[in-house]
């Protein structure tokens, strides 16, 4: 699990401006005990957890790192036998292969992998692929696709609004998912991705953006409508210190939901360029 209880307690405590001594007094324990939790030597006693959560203004679940993954409307879309998005890889996969051909076992993370078409395609081409999505049904189908193609993909369920990377990748791919990032999360999440990307590693990302002259898609999901849309060029801003291999905007027709409409998408391939 990608959660360190001690680090969480220390961060929360400092955010609230409480010293170890003060926290210990409120919990009726020694400050050495607090110090041991924070440096990972021990963990708090279960009987102390609810009081600790109350002092840190959080929940026991959050202290323990339990995060419920949101149930996306994609669970329903992925129910059928067919692959909702088909199995043709996204064009970003070819950009990746052009820039970083699999001459060595590059590590890839596919964020919001859906039913796994891109993750499986890259694994088939020799990349070491991890991929996550919120939708359990999508992951099940991705597992099946990987099995059919005799490749291993490390698939796991996670929420883009909670997940923090804890290992480095050479390549990060995400297609059609970043609009689920809540606005206040975007910068921090992308910073976390950048910090976990190897030197000369690349990010290949596309995101739907809002244009004043394009109406919301008739089948937009509730979460999409609730979230503030990305503005065109916003993605680029978070990568001002990386080298762009591609940054383009495309308006295209779509017929999802049976009603013709348009989307605007920004597409980016950027490199953690170190000379
Ligand atoms: C448009 S689909 C794209 C799927 C895949 N990248 C592809 O191109 O085939 C969007 C995906 O984002 C996933 N998703 C939605 N909200 C999410 C969240 N909060 N965390 C992780 N994935 C999420 C959905 O389950 C869905 O699979």
C-alpha cells in the first residue's frame, strides 16, 4: 500500500501547528511514542486511533490510508463482452514508441487505462507496464486482454484524485482521463508524476478542454459536468519546465450517446529534458 502512517501523522500535525509534545499531551501518551510513530518505528495503538483522528481533524480511515475508489459510470459501460473503446491503441502509444523505442525495458504507467487496450499494446511491444483505473470492470477486461495476448500488466484499482506515485517510471501515459482531476488537485498530481519520472522520461497525455463555442457533450457524465473544465493550453502550463515534442489542439466530431456533437482535445508529449 502506498501510504505511510507516520509520515501522514507528521504532515497533518505540522499543518495544524501542533508540536509532538502537545499531541502527546492530548492523547495522554509520551512524546517519544509520537516520535516513534512519525519515524515509522511503531504505529499508534488501535484504541488511540479515533482520538488521534479527532485531534488531527481527519478520519481513522484516512490515517490508515483507506480510500474508497469512486464508482464511475464506466462500470456500466464496461459490462458488455465487447471492448467499449475497441482495442486499437491510442495514437499516443505510437508517439511513445517513436521517442522511446523499447530497446530496453522501459517502465510505463497508464493512468485511467480503461479496458487496457493501450497498456496491453505497450506490454506486447516490450515495455514493463503498470496501469490503473477506478473502474473494476475495466480492469477485469484489461486482465483478460493481457491474458489473451500472453503479456503481464500490473493492473490495480486507484482513484486519480487520491493516488500518489511511489516509484519512478520512464513513460507516463494518460488518455481521456485528466478531466476527472478536480481543479485543486491538478498541479499537485502532475508535480507528483513529474517527480517520479526518470531523466529524459516522457509524459504522453491528452485532455478534453473547454472552448466557448463547443457545447458540453449530451452524454457528459455527472462528474465531468461537476468538475471545472480544463482550459485550452492549461496542460502545457504545468510542463513549462519540460521539453515539448508535441502540443496540439484538435476539434473533432463525436457521436457517443447517438447525438452528433464536438469535442476539443489538447494532446501533449513532453520530456523531462536534462540536456
Ligand atoms: C474516456 S475513458 C479512457 C480509458 C482509456 N484511457 C482509453 O483511452 O481507452 C476514461 C477512464 O477514466 C476512468 N476514471 C474516471 N474517473 C476516474 C478516477 N477518479 N480515477 C481513475 N480513473 C478514473 C474511467 O473509469 C475510464 O476508464
